[in-house]
C-alpha cells in the first residue's frame, strides 16, 4: 500500500487533523517552490499580523505530489493578535478582516502534515519565534537560550554545546523542532566558537530540513 502525506501526518501526531489546524497550530500549503519564497511569504504575514510576540512560524519540506515547501504558524501564550476565522469563508484573517491566505491553503495534505509536525514538535524549521530579533552578533550559548525560544543548542553529531561557548549568529538563526524542543544545530567556527549550521541562502528546496 502506498503511503500518503496524510498517512505521514497521522503517524507524526497520532491523528490526521483537518482542516490543517491542530490546537493553536495552523498548517498552510501555498506550493512555494523554495525555502526563500516561503520565508518571504512568512515575513509578509508576520508584518500583516502586527508581529505577535508569541508567534512561531516554520517551513516544512513536502515531498508529494512534488518537492515544495509548506509552512506552519502557532501562537504561544495569550500575547499578540489572534488568528481568527473570517465569517463565511473559513479563511483566517487579521483583526481588520483582511484575508491572510486563501481557504484552500489549509485544505490539502501538505498543510495537514505541516500542522501535525509543528503540533508534535517533531519537525519544522523556525523562521519567526520569540527572541529571533535579539539574536545578532556574537553571543554565548547561554545568552541565545536566555534571549529566545530556542531551548537547546547542539553541535554536529548531537552533543550539547557548552553554555559559555561563543556562537557567531551571522544574524541568521534558524532552529528546528527536534524531539519536542526548538533546537539550533551549529558547526565549528574559529577559536573553538560556533556558528549556525545553516547559512543564509544555503538551503535548496529539496534539502532535508
């Protein structure tokens, strides 16, 4: 039997959600052909929402029916503008009634998989998250965790980075959901320091992230 994207979502979160909402998580699939395009769309969405303080927005690689990128969004806590349904359409909108995306963006397998992965905190690469704007320049690992929603900083191979280790953020920090925690994967940098493993404009659409 062929496994579908919806089957993957069920395995990831324990059930298939539909439309693509799970708790406070919404999955959206607008068939973006690259991570860069998906990030651009998310930047615009966050701006239209008024930069909610608790927003976490992620990209997700979808393989079927062709490789492309879906996104997921969630609000942590009670801060920030809520995502509400626009009467009569089911399309979430801003508080001004502006449609933020077409209803069909949530009514597909890719969107459901993105929502399920985000809800389960098993996958998803975070573009917007609490504290992301504070991660600039060079910081210690302890400062990265203190200033942002990032819960864990690991080196290639999976070992935890020491709290006092310097991380050169390169002003581009994209953690991912891994085993229930928002985790930043890093690579070695000069003088026993670290840098994010992912560099800006380095991740093609069909890379595993």
